[in-house]
């Protein structure tokens, strides 16, 4: 039926699970090799995770941080893309089980000769999944749009609210977790309040918004050297963010967050808008792979792999990226951060091993080349830790910008993002600050579902007129 | 609390309901007048309706066809924006009732001295609302994204499907209504199949997709002169769309559409993806306004207004745009098309009348200046009917392009759209073809809700390998 050439049945079959950084770069490195590749993902696009928080703040549109997987590999006829959710592995029969109910096609099996699993990570709620509805994360496009909706609705609600206490709760934004994502998000919410929305309202002053950045560790950006953490905290304060190191989240309710300060004293903070960016754990695929291979997972759910990134007893199965814990030849765990460069290098390495094996060659163990650590704080500041060189301020921001644009997939996306950022930089505006709601099934004429109606009925509107 | 100057209580208060073309241009024309303006909309953005169909086809992102209302009027301190749904009018007490449950603020009232109601229109399903879930429209951002999801999923499902009949049903797209929106949408779906996705799949050839454009009238674009209708039908066929004039929709089910041909013979067409673009009726606000003023609505639910666009007995209440039926000084209805230029001119006119009245002057009756009618068909073709001059082909398309860019609100949007279109034109690609689902409440790790699982379980995947 298709015009493409029929694949030769003798070719080595590689299945890659996950179209994130690890999977994407593995396929890229494999596509010119004499193999047939099947890339499975439950989404039809690669998501540029480091910039998803900018969707949550209306700085970028979803289409600008995502690239359709089929489009990336359209010219590589040995690459097939399957839209479906991997639900299990049959390592003995060398099969991947795929649930394709999104296309109403039921379960299917993908046979492989080599398998690369790159399922990534997700946020854990420390076992408190009941917090989720009150504190969405910004891992997926959908949850980022939900955060965007909540942030924008909060200012609208504050504008309508006449009780000072309730207005303050609407104008309090609490971000949980001060890793790069939490820091970047808190900084952008502060900029929205101070710059973007500054003149948008008539009864409130958005600059009065409080942005709290809660971190369990005793400093912001605990992954960075202490000197850069201090710089980051300083830059955040200048933007109007209140860093709260050493604070633990004890409970999250609809309108309140209960925090424990470093001394253990609890405080109930009225805050309507809470965003979760803490507690990264491995994808559930790590656990499924581990139990199938009869090995245990580590504290954050990662599956152990050897120096060549393969599973014990299964040299044909690679696990890479956030869901894998690499061990050296002595069996000691190698500490690697959960960042895109690790996943990219591991993806390329796994592809390299497969190619070398096909030529009958062996490969050296995986070695991570640490190119440094970056986090941006607001419009023109960042911190960079590059091989011991610690930078902060504008120069670090230029590095951040360059690196992110370089890795952003797709020429069109890159140009659109540059353009958007150029506009935002010049005008302090944000083009994509739309309040939209779910599309799932509801296509009626009243898309705004009422939340919990509150406040006195028939209250008078208008600018203080009676 | 706000830094803005307190409005003088004696100023004339204008409430504008609806931030579409009519309301937007009314506020624009009023903002420098000595009045206080309150603009109410249930969405926080102006939607550039003529291009929403491009969101449905992944050519543009929602942020590119929408502009935040507060942003548009941020520098006009006499303009307040209220986010809420107007649920009623109290014409005697001169109050608009607003449901603000989206911001949890309950009901409120907006007092006015002059009122402009511009509620627009919506698609009717000819009283068959049960068809809605099977045939979303493309009126809102949400429903356009739902259409985008369905169109993209259809190709994915066809790729997974092994039964030829079911595959054909997935590759059949049926658009109901051949007005400009239906024609433009059908043309773009054909381009997606023929160009954008051409090399994306391995087991299907997207060029085999059938796109049916069903129209009750005996020709495509019945609003245009017959010669242009013929040209449009010709251009559609060249793109791979099958025009079906004189066909009525009898029933829509999950996987089938029943059509009656011009002779009345019924046929059940297997089609998974159906888009609705027919049967425009006035916003429900027209009915509420009419019953409050004790007048009747017309066949499509529009409220009657006089030559000055005001309601009988209420010279302070204007109704404009798609929801109003203008009558001349003899009481005869004036036939005006339901297009943006009518709404824009009516909005400006209503603002003009209010300004003149404040100076003690009377205004001449509203007169619509017809600048012509445009519709585009695919990448570089259009039809234009400009004051009797009938154009088609590339020149008409350049006119279409220029006019749409000129009216697109916001400099940033305009540039982004030009850039997107430039890319699409050069590469035949579409950047925003993401399959995303609703955000409403669900922020879990498995955002793709399973539809109706179907097909044999554990079916083998892969390119025909066994």
C-alpha cells in the first residue's frame, strides 16, 4: 500500500521506547545504520522539556516546544513511529507490549533484536497523590497549560475579589521545588506580575503578588555549587520571589498549603495557585523492566544497568536516561544528574554499541562528558557551572540561550522561539497568555466549566462605583 | 489599590458585551472618548475567527490567532475588562448580569448608561445536538484543537489498522457545510494528506485519504456568485476534495454519516472524522435581549434592531454583529452577511452614535459598505468577489492574505503568522500538529484517555513482518 520500499526481513530490528531526549538521539544515531527502527511513544511529538515551563507562563505556545516525531524522521524509511503506550516487556520472547487504544487498535507486540528503553521520569508527590489536583506539575503540555490557566485565572479572580484576605490568597503563588525548573518558573511568574500584567488590571496591582519558592534543601538550586545558589537566591529576591529554603510541604488543600519551617514549626499559608516541581522519580517502565529481568530498582525507582547501559543478563536490552542507574565495572553506582545531556549521551552511546556489534566490534564503557549545568532566572540572568567555572548574570544567560536554541529540535521551532523571546524581551509581553480549558469530548458553547462558585451573589462589579 | 487614576463618577458608562470583532472595534472607537468602558467576555482573549480553522489543521497555534483582551487595552485606563459570562439583562434598571464563577466570584451586575451587545453566533446542529460529540465544530480554540486531535489520530489509527474497510473509514474525512470555513478546512485537510504527512507513514499512503465536502445548497460557497462557486469546486477537486452539493446530512453516528443525495436516496458513509461547519444561529444573548425588550427573534435567533442598531424602545441598547438583524427606516429587514466586516462596521457605528450623542448630535442610519467576499482554497488559490469584480486563483489568494494579515490583531501575532505561513508554503509542513488532550482537571501521567478499544488483542505490529 505504501510507496516506501519493503524492509528486508533479515535486517536487525531495534525498538526504541520513548521519544524524549534519550530515545530521539538514539534513533538519530541509528538511522543511517543497516537496521530497522521502531520508535514507540504515547505522544506523537518530542517535547523539549527544558522549555515547557515557558508554556506554563504563556511565553511560548505548545507547538513551539514540541516537534512531531514522524516529521523528524520522515525521510528515514527505516524508521517507523508507533503511537501507543508501552505497558510491558517480554524479554524472553524479545517483544514489547504496546497499548494502542488511543487509535482504537487494541494491544500489539513489537518484536526486537535490540531494545532501547528511554521512559524518562515524572514528578512524585511523595506518596501524597491527593495533592495532585491542587498542585499540577509542568511535565506535560497538558499540565503546563493547566498551570497557565490557573496563573492567569488567579489574577482575574483577584481583580473580581473584594475581600482583602481572599484577594491575597489569589495573589499568592507557591512553587514547590527549587531545582532549575522551579527556579525558572518562579522567576517567570514574578515577571508576569511585575511586567507583563502590570497595566492590565484596574482594581488590583499585579506587582503586589507574592511568589514563594519552597525547597526542602537548605538552599536554592541544590545541584549547583553553593556560591551560585546564593547568587540565584539573590537574583530571585530582586525579581520579587521569596526563596524559602529548608521548608517542607506538610499538606496541600484547595486554598491552603501547610509548610514546616527549618525548626519544624508549621504554618498554614493561604495560596490558591500551587505548582509542583519536586521529587523526580523514574518512569513506571523502569519497574516493569526490572521485575521482568529479576533485578530491583533504586530509591527513585530507577533500573540498574551496567557500564554498557544494558540490563543484567540481557546484553540486547538498554535502559537510558532518567529511568536508569548506571553502574561501573566494579558494580558501583555512578552518580549522574537527571538532565537532558545525560540522556542524549546515553542514547547516542546505546546506538553506537548496537552499530559496533553489527560490525563484530566491542565498545568501551559509557563515559559521561559533563559539559556543565545551567539555570536561568528571569529575563536576562542565569547561573552556569561549567567544568568548575562558575558564572552568573548576563553572560551566563547568553550561554543558556545559545545552548537551549542549539538543542531545540527543528529549524522552524528555533526561529519562532527566537522571535517570541525577542518580542518578550523588547516588550516584556507574553503572547500566549490564553485561558483555555480541556478539549476532551466537550465541544459545547460554554467551554468554561464553573469551578466552586463562591462569594456573595449579585455583588456589584465596576470600579468601586455604587 | 491600583495606581491608575480613579474614574470620575459622572462619566458616561458604556458596557460592551463580547470581545469578538464587533465588541473589539466598538471599544477601539470609544476608548479616547470621555466615557468609562467595561468590556465583558467569557474568554480572556479576542479570537481571530477567520483563521481558527488553521488551528484545527495544525498550521497555526492557538496563541497565534488570539490576543489577550487586557493586553489590547492595557494603555486605556478608561477600559476595564471583566472575565465572566453574561447571563441576562435588566433593561429597566440598566444592568448586565454577569456570572463570574470561572473566577469563583459568583454573580455580579454591571450598570450602564449605554450598552453594546455583540454576542456573535454559533453553529446549530439543526436541533440534533446528539451529533455534536461525533462532529465537533471549529468555532472555539478548544473545539479546533479537538478537531486537530481527531484528524491526526485518524491517520495514526489508519497506520495501525489492518482491516481495509476500517482503514478506509479512518481515512475518510467529512466536512459538513461548504461556506468559506468548510471550504478552507476541507482544502487544508487535503493538503495535510497530500503534502504534510506524505512521507510520515510506513503502512499507509496518506494521499489515499478521501475528503468529502457536503453542502445542502446546490453549489459550493453559495454566498458567492455561481461562477466563483464553479471555480472553487474545480480547485477543491484538484486538491483531492470531493464536493457533494445538494446533499443533506440525515444522521451522524460514531463511525458513520448517513447522507441523502439530491434525489433523496440515502447512503451510509463510513467516516470516523466529521467536522461541522453549517447552520449558523445567533448567540443565546440575542434571545435574552429580545425577550427582555418584548420583541421576537428571527428564524436564526437574531434580535431585531432599527436603522441606528438599537433595540425598539431602548435607544441606549445596541445589538450588533451576527446576533442582530438590522431593519431600515421602513421596518424592512436589511440582508447582511454574517461576516467580520459587518460586525466591525456595526461596532464602529454604535461607538460613533454614542460619541455623537454625548455632543448632543444625531447620527445618520447605519450603512454597510460591502468591500467584498473572500475565501481561500489551499496553498495559493482563492476566490474573491469585490464589488462585482470576480477573481480567482493566485491574485485572489494574495488579496485574501493581505486582508487577513491587515485585520489580525497585534503586531506580534501578525509576524508569527507570516513566518508560519512562509514555512508552510516553502516546506508544505505544519509545525503545530500535536495530538494533545484536555487539560481540565486531569494532570496525571497518562493524559491520553483510551477511547473505545477495538480490534484483535495482541495483534502484531511492525511493517508486515510475521
